């Protein structure tokens, strides 16, 4: 049996699902396959950082995720005498007009993926579980993938293939792409358990300064479960039954009133920090854990993976619609440095946690990450907001009197051109380009001064925002020819 599609996505975790949603929103034919027989059911990547919340708002699922999860509780360090000390893991940060989400959201990974599958189904697609990639071959026209399905073997011919198949990626190994890095000398257990005897008002930490006996119990928001995290011996089997984990909890906490009644999911793993040598091989791309693995500290992994997919999705769609193929080179050039920085941050936070310091700062929110100096950043200014930066939100007022938000204007699959005190007739009209003007007599009014504060445009200037919410270029009326040249290099030809 042979099938054809534009994009074959291997791996239906959060990375593959976000990529599939991005392609579905743009009408791109694709297949999403997953070798597991059923969806992942654990809590592993439970933190959704502010930048990812912005992305999930664009994808139409943030309210569902927030309703299904909750805020992070304080960290409670238990002492040998039975007393405890509470500490705030993330300093409270109220939202601002430019940054509407400032705190991480806790949602168990299985619930995040279930909500993404629901969104994908609304767009007319669903993952194919029990479909395992067995082999792939590529040439200048596409990729031929042999896949084992519940009913036999099929060959899928795709113009592009994306390996979103995790840290042990078959795709990465099949291409012979190196995965250098280091094993961090830590073996850990993570498990979702039914637990009684402990309050759900804190993330409980025990034996924080012991590399052998460290244990934490975190209430999983949106469920009745706790997530158990524990250091375990470097070798040997771990008893992950309810009885085995019950004994571990009582031994390490010194409390006989705690009871583990059931285990929903458990996994023992070695912490690594590794980064793929390259993210692309011809018509095949790596995304998510297939491209980078890391310690879980700081809640960076799922977020970085989601943002890989958010970056790659619009570029694949653009090239398939006729944009220059060179646009796809920018995926690795933009995302690989982000992952390298994330690995360094996660490793530093792991060392801090070993010393009992679980605090997190702004660096984990990913709001300051961007692509300054990258291949798609048309550098026309050096101060304030510059190309490559995340486009801020802002409160605006429509000429008809209704409140608007910048993120409402940016939401969707299009490019956005914002003119400040510019006559609309002076700005170009192109397919897939939404043009808005801001000024006292324009369609949008900067009533609160948010736009001026965040974008700092002079009268007559414009800013071009990419489909993934980053600034592409900034210029003035005299730069319209340059604007067209920029768009010709990154978007399908205008009709």
C-alpha cells in the first residue's frame, strides 16, 4: 500500500501535535503517526511557561489548558524535626499590557496533549496510533517512509518528513545525526501516584541536600494525583509498584501517616543534556526531544519543543505554497541556538536544586528569547524593539469604539503589517498580509499608550510581524521596496 502527502510527522506528542495544528490551520496535507498504541498518560512535562501560553492562545487552547490545570504551589522544604519552610519558586509577577502572562501554568503533559488532540480534531485531523516508522529514504523530490500499521506495512511518500519522535529518535538515528552532550550522573524516578496524608497546598521537598535520598511530592493540578520525583541508585531495578513507592515515601520522609494507594504512571531515567549536531538532513527535520534532551529543572523542555514546532510549521507551509526553499534553512539557524541556551539553563538549575535552591527567575519564562541577528531579522535599528524580538501585546481601541488587543490582530496564520501614523494607502496590499494602521484618525487608537511604549515607532514607521509573533522588519514609508523584497524571500509570491 502506498500513500502520498506533503508532510509526514513522526511522533504525536506535544511537538508533533502543535506542528500538525499549524499545518492544519494552513490547509497543508499531512500525516501524523505515532508508534505507541495509545496516547501518553503521564505528567512528565507539566510546566507551561508564559511564552508558550501566548502560543497556545494563538492556537485556541489556552483557556482549556488553564481550566484544566492551575498555578504552581509554593515549595515546602521539610526539616528533620518535622518543621518546614515555605519558599516561592517563582516570584509573583502581575501581567502587563505587553506581557499578559507572567507566571507558569501547571498542566500534566497527558492533559496538554489531550487538549491539543481535541483542537486538531476540530481542524479535521487525528493522529494514527500504532504506526511505527521502520525505514526512510529520501531524494531531491521527497521522502519515502515505510511504516508498520495495525493492518500491515505501508509506504508513505512525503515531500518533507519531521522527526518529533523523542530522545531515542528513530529518525535521528536513521540519518546518522550525532547527538553529543553529557550524561549528568543523575538517575531519577518520576511517578504519578494516589497519595494520602499530605496537603495539596505545597510542592513538598524532602532531603533536598542528599543526592541519594532526595524526594519531592507535587500535587498535580487538574487531578487528584501527586507527582513523585526521587533520586534513585544509578543501577538496578526500581520497584514502582504501589507497595514499593509506599515504602520509599515513608522511608525518605520519616512519616508513617503517608500512604501510596496506586500508581498511574512511572518512569526511571538518566538525566542527559544533549543537542543534535544538525536539525536538518535534506528533506527531513528534527524537532523537540529528537533534537535536544535536558534535565527537567526549570520546566523548559516541552516549551522549547512546542516552540520548535511553532517555528517550523509556518515555514514548511510557506515553502509548500511557493516561498523560496531557502526559508527552511532558517529553522535550524533560529532554533538550535535557543536549545543550546536552554540546555545550559536547565543544567545550572539542576545544580542549584542539588543545593536546595528551587527558585526560578524570569529566565525560565522564555519571553526574552528571540532571533536577533538571525537570518530573518532585517536589522534596521539597534535600540528598543528590533527585528527578531517577540512582538509585544498592547491594548488598543478600535475606531468603532470597541477594545482590541494586539495579540488579537496577530492571531492566525498570516503576516501582520502595523503602520504608525501612516496612511493606509501608503502600505502595500499582499495576499496573506494583514495591514493595520494606528494613530488618532486611524482604524486603531493607542488610547493607553501601550503601543507607543512597547513598539516605540516614530510617525511614518511600520513594523512587520511574522506568523509566529516575532518582528521581521521595521522601516518607514521610504523602505516599502525593501519590505516587498523581504516578503518575497519569506512568503509565497503575492497574487
